C-alpha cells in the first residue's frame, strides 16, 4: 500500500497483526511512537539495540528499572557515570 500525499491508517477493533517471514522494517521520516495500554515487549533471537543520536531514556514512573544479564556481564560505559 502506498500513497503519494495522504496518510495511511490501520484500525482494528481487537487484534492487528503484522507478520513477515524474513526481515521487517518500520521507518519514519520524523518521530515514531509505540504506545501500549498494557505491557510492551521487544524480543530478539540474537540481539536488540536502542540508538539515540542525542539521548536514550528508560524511565519507570512507578516501580523498578531492571537490567539483567543471565549469561554474561553488564557493561556500563560513558564519559562520566552518575549514581544518584
């Protein structure tokens, strides 16, 4: 599906599913958002990356932020690392 000038909207009353047998890309020329009323999950078979050219923020408005490495190390690198 392609449009030259108008936006595209997909609305579903219950489940909206997109599946790809191979690679899948979502590309936005400006901002992109994923909003979930419940939990949101990212699962990768090999690795997962978040890249921000200016900032990357992980914020829990309630509860904890947990970084867990089951089979390896947790590496924290930066010019300065601030704790509290």
